[in-house]
């Protein structure tokens, strides 16, 4: 897939990112139409070091997105790692290499930030996504847990 430009998101991109998040089976049930909540979260992300929302543009539109958070830690010999979340590609581009380009961009940004590991979580029901990540070299090495607070 060519023709996509990756860049840090701006506040003006938030509505398009929310639309991408809502455009799947899971997102349709958990994303709300209250844009103010998302704008406040975007502003908070901007205040946190190492927490970046990235968008991919093509033809003047936001067509893909991901969030990259760089985390310093003591485990794995004090490895710096990057966490990728909220990976979404516009339905019209799926299966055309846009997702692989998006993940390559995330990997490059993680390396540039000094990360030696790129990790992600994926909802257990997203079997197509799991195959995609494994094809890119990600190993399902851990079992994740979540607890609502």
C-alpha cells in the first residue's frame, strides 16, 4: 500500500479517529458520540510524555490510526518498550497493505524512541487481527487480563 502519509494526530483529527474506532463490531458498541470526551482524552495524552496518537492520511482523509505509548521499565534488563493500541484501518483499505504499512510505521517510531520491544493486546474475539499480527512476526506470548475500575 502506498500513498499513505503517517503523522502525529491533531485535535482536528479526533472526530475521524473516533469514526475509525467505532467502525467495527466491538467499537460500535463501546464508542459514544460525545466528542468532548474524546477531545479531553486527546488533550490529556498530549500532556503525557511518550503517548502519541498517529494517523495515516490519503487523499486528504484520515484512513488509519494507532496509539503508541513508550514505557520505561526494569524488567527484561531495563528494556524500554512501546505499547501499540487502537489500531484501525478504514474498511475500504483492508487487505491492501495499509495495516502492514501502519505497523511498520509504529515499529520505526518505537525504535526511534529507544524501544527494544513492541507489544500489543487484541480482543480475544478478533481472530482475523490475530492472524494479521502473527503474519507480521508478533508472537501470542502472554495471556492478558483486564478489570473495569
